[in-house]
């Protein structure tokens, strides 16, 4: 690791800010994001130059009770998003027995009164090249939901949930709308809030793309980011944090897409009716990705009523538990990169009884299929659209010529410009292999990290103060330091740029513990990682930790594999190696040439 005394690179900061202007009444709104330990949340609203701070409750242990989330540690009773549904719908029930408010599908006027009128009536498009390439005999149609005003299928439920809340008197002008989301529902709610004049707070995991964050900021939403790894019922999960924010902000409401009947109703009343009209009631199979389950439940129920023999197929990513039978899900619940589908709980609105078959898909197939849809069909879709089509191609092979399969494509490529659309991101994640091409261009591509001159790393303990960590980084000339526990196991990284920005903004005090400001999103490599892979990692990151797996025995029967930091590699380390080696080669060539001349 090369020391650099005066460089302060900009690191990703979990503080999201938003600048909005509305006739001078609201100038700037900023939101202090949740720390990984979820100790304190602060929402700071700047209005007419006056600072009002709403402090979100400190988390404390609570005694478990039947109403509380299993295994959670919180000062609130978590309203679980997976409570059993109270819906009385069944296939043979007459429509007039429904307790819900139903709406009719509207024809789009020539001139819309506002942008919300551009939600719905999305196009149904025939696929041509991909079905032929995969040997599919049936007709394959895709419903392109990214043509909705906010760019996704979630616009439909956002407007429906808000309008139902308005109709029932649950929200009034000036209310704050809060939503835990993967991003698209948040964008839909923020869009509607902008049009209708509501305030909006969106809580979403860190895995979600920066494009979603930037879109939400532009719409005037306040944003809280939460750890991707948090279980849904953990105190730092996006669901729990949203409920804490709701407790602290007067005149606020969580619309709650996981439990709100307006979610499936939006699709039962409108999306499904659009499909029936577009297909003249001829649909043999419909394939839908499972997220909250509203799209699946709403469309599935309506199609089952109208076309008894239709087959409803649900698509679920590996790492999620939505699929049935449970054996399909396995025991591996590792994180996955596809956004917007799959969960570690079964949402209340998901009616799995209407799903005839579940198909599991992986990230690799999903992202490459999305890229294929763009390349072969010109359909600018998102990653979960690739998941849906991957699942559809697996089951559509059983359909015959003359039959029809409809696939719902939830969102577009706008949200993922720096993710699966870029070769560097796909390579870094091992979803595409460019090694054979790059080896021809770069002599160093296939060499390993062992070739680098790695210095022994300096590490710090989690209980050290932030000020001490800054002093050490300044003295030693490093921009980041690995944080390890007493056993040497990696807990995270503390980055100078990130830490300084938080202290200067008053979000962290210098006496705070390092464990409170850990940066846990970082890249790990080993000595056998190729320099080519390292270079793709450093395209988007400032450093990577070199780790070594070590067996640790507590007794002769119990062994645990632990990762120990053996080095930190930065861009300058890689560049120094390449330039030094090329200089050596140049000198060697020059010496050989001189020797030839002298002979």
C-alpha cells in the first residue's frame, strides 16, 4: 500500500441531501442517514432559515411479545409486513361481495391534466429475435411498464395507495408520506407527492442504485439509507426505520406497500384489464416477478377469473424465500444484486395460492438477459425484467405454436446506468468475462496480486475514537484503515474522506467510536486475484482489502474459517507496478539492443 500524504479522495457518504425550492418557503432539506448501529437518526428540516431537529428514538432492548417482531431489538412494536392477509377474495366470489373500493380503467385523454395521467396504458410488445434464438414456439409479449410516468410498474400502486388514503381521510394537505422501498415505489410516491403537494420521506437499503437516489432527490424526497444485510425485522432495517420516522413526524403516514390492499387492487382493477383488452382475452401464460407480490396477486387473480385455464408463473431470485414449495428456496439466503424482486419474508399482499409455478433465477442470467433484451429487441429494461424473461423462457418452451405468453417488465434501464449496463460493473461482479480479450491488450491482466509489493497493513480496533483514527492516518500517511476485532477478524473500514466530511458537517463527534462510523461496503480480494479483476474493482472503488482465510479451532471438534487482512491495495499500487515493470522491460530491451550493436 503506497502512502499519500496530501490526498483526500471523495468516498461514498451515507448522508443524502436534497435541495428544493418552492416559492421560497422551503429552501433546503437534508437528512442525516442512519448509522449501521442505528443509534440515533436525525431529520433536519430547514425552513425559512429556522432549524428544527426531530430526533428519532434511541434503540433499546425490549422484551419480546407476540405483537413484536421475532428477534428484533427496538423501542417500538414493529408492525410486521408479513402478517396473514385478511382478504376474503376467492375465485368464485361475486365481485359485488368485495369490501374494497374498485375503479374502472380510464381511457387516456389527448391532453393530460398532470403527469399522473401518464401512468397506465403501457404498451404490449411482441418479442421476435429472442424467442427464435431460444427455440420458443409460442408468441411472447412483454408489457413495458417503464413507460409509466415515473419509470416503473410501481407508479400504479403509488398513486392508488395515495388516492385511497385521500378518499378515506387518512391523509390531508401538508402530510408527510413515508415509505420503505427498493426505490421504485419511492419514486412513484415522490412523483405523486410533488404533484399533489405532500412531503415525502423514503427509506431504502444501500444496495439500491444511485440513479434511484438521484431521481428521488430531484423529486424533492428526503432519503434514509439502511444496511442491505439487515433482516426485515432488525432495528436497522428499512421497514423498522420507516416506522420509527413515522412515530416522530407529526401528520405522517406509512402507505405500506407490503400490506396495503391498494397495491394488488391497482393491478386487479387496471393493469390486468389492460392486458385483457390488449390480448382480446387470449392469454395462455403470464410471467411476473415476485417482489411485494401486488403485481402478481392483482394480475393473477383477475386473469384467473376471466381466463380459467391461464397459467400464472412467479419468478423469484435465489436468496429470496417467496417461491413454493419451500425446497426451491434452499437454505442459501446470500444477498443478490437484482433490485426490486425477492424478499426474506412473504409480504401480506402476496397471494401465493394463485401462482401455478415458481421459477428461481440467478443474478448472472438476469443481468445478461436484460442486456440481451436491449441488444436484440431494443427494449431498454431493468435487471428484474431480465429475471422475468429468464423465467419465462424456461416455462414457455412447454407452450405450442398459437399459444401466448405475456411477461411483465417492471422498470427501465434509467435506474441502472452505472450497474449492469456497464461492462466494468458486470466484470467486477463476474457476470461477464472479458479476460480473453483483455489479456491480448494488457500484459499484466492475468498476473496475480502476489506480484504487487504489499506492505504489512496497519489496522485499528473498533473501540478507538475517531480522532485517534484520524491522527494515525495522518501520521502514517494512509487514507483508509481496516478495522478488526481483537482476533484480527475484519469488521469494516474507516475512510479519512468519509470520516472528515461527517465530522465537519457535525454528524459525528470526534470522540465517537470507530465502530459507530464503520464503512462496511468495500471490496475483498486474495493473493490469487488477477490484476485484471483488481483493475475493474478499482474502476469504481478507491481500494480493496487483501484477505487470507485462516482456520481457527476453539477445540479439536470446532473449527471456524476467519478472514484476516494482509494488505490494502489502491489504484496507485497497481499503477506503480505496471509502470515500474514497463520501465524494467524498456531498460532490458535497450540493454539487449546495445549488446547486439557491440557484437
